[in-house]
C-alpha cells in the first residue's frame, strides 16, 4: 500500500512539473539523472563546383608552398593565398584540386569560391580573358593615346583613363573597345570603370554598354498613346 502511494505521488509530481495540473496524460516516473538528449552531427555537403578537378596545361608552371599558390604561364604570373578552411593539392601530373580542411559552413562557402579563383588563374595565364564594350550615341568615340584611353562621352571635356599594367586595350571603329589580359578580376574592374562614366540609359540606349548586354528600353512620354 505504501509503495503504491509513493508511486502515485511521484507520477503526480512529474505530471505537475512537465504537463501541468490540467493535463490528463499519464507519465511514468523516471529519475531525472537518466534523461538526456541525442545530438546529431551535421555534415556539410561538398560543393558541386569545388569538387571538380582543375586541369593544368603543359605550358603552365605551378608552385605550391603550404597555403600559397603561384601560377606562371606564357601570358603572365599570378598568385593566391588560401584561408585555413581550404587546401590545394596536386593529385596527378597536370591536375589540381581544392579540398575542404574542415566541416564548417564557412568552409563549404570557401570551397567553391577558391576553386573558381584557382581555375581563373590557370586559364588566365594560359589563354587569357577579354571583355568587350560598345559606345552608342552621336559623337561618342574612343581613342588610344599612348597608355591612356581617351573617351568622348558628351561631357565638356574628354575622359582620360590610364591603362593598368597587365591589361591591353584595343579600339575598333572608334566605338568598340576590347579589354584583354590574364587577370580576370582586373579586366572586369577596368571595363566596369569605363562603363561607369556613361551607363546606357533606357530610353534611347545611349551610353557605354557591354557587347553582350541587353538594355531594357522604356517608352518615352511622346511615344505613349493617349
């Protein structure tokens, strides 16, 4: 009889603490020190871009020293320092692979990014990159004067831009500009700086635009139907 009352008292206490007095669910008496929680280890998925190997041509020399990579080819030389979340390894002759050094969210983010940066280095020093621009507008023209690119874009004075080292600029028909080189980020930055002087406007399309850029046109007030 005493053991039955003791068991009923423990069940009542557990019901009061965990479920409240008004709940009618029966809870068995379990010692508190035996209650625990299971933790599941979360494994980050490998990046689809990051796990792809990088093919190194025979005319490209790779120098790997810890977390520092130097790539040298016929067009130039580039280097990259890698964070502790990723490692660069030579798997086979002529093959590089970027791997995660730890299983964290940041490592998963860095994996695909630095694989792309490494591939851009290899392609840049062996084949190179280029970006094409086009000038649209009456009187808009571009010329080369030494190591400067001179733009006439409707301002009261011409715009003169110094061409950085490692970048080549070619002008055709005074309206088409080709920016080329081995450093993809430097090429994109210079091309964006040229476009920033006169971005294409949406009504007549005048300005500086990329050759493959599609400018969404708007209808002017005079062209709208009443």
